[in-house]
């Protein structure tokens, strides 16, 4: 196009990828914090011989996260799949904590 300045696509790509890399780093740090908190929950559950999973809480969390995802224009189905993946890992950790009482 004459008279318009098109930004360099490679520079745009690098800028966008840099942003994605920063978001990925933040997500990893947030997940680490989340797992530190769930580790404490697991230890408490193990100490008091509570079940590793809490299906009622998990259902409430799924509903809450689906709504948050919808509000953020993120696919609620994806949010639920992500949550289920994380919860499966948390339950595995809680079960290991209970087995190691």
C-alpha cells in the first residue's frame, strides 16, 4: 500500500512471542504457588485421615471456573479440562501424602 507504513512482520512476531513467553512464565509461577497451597491441604488431609478428593468442592470449582472462563472469553470446556487435569495431579499428590503418613 502506498503511503502507509506496514510494520515488519518478523518484529511483530517476535514481540507477540515475547508476550506469550512472559505469560507462560507467569502461569508456571502461579501453578507452582497453587501446588504449594494444595500440598498444605494434602498434608492436612493426610494428618486427619480425610479423603484425597472432595467431589462436591470440585463440582463447585468447575462451575466457578467455567463462569470465569466465559466472562474472560475463554472456552469454558477448555477451562474445565484444564481444571480436571490439575485436580488429577493434586489428588495424586494427596494420595501419596496419605500413603506416607
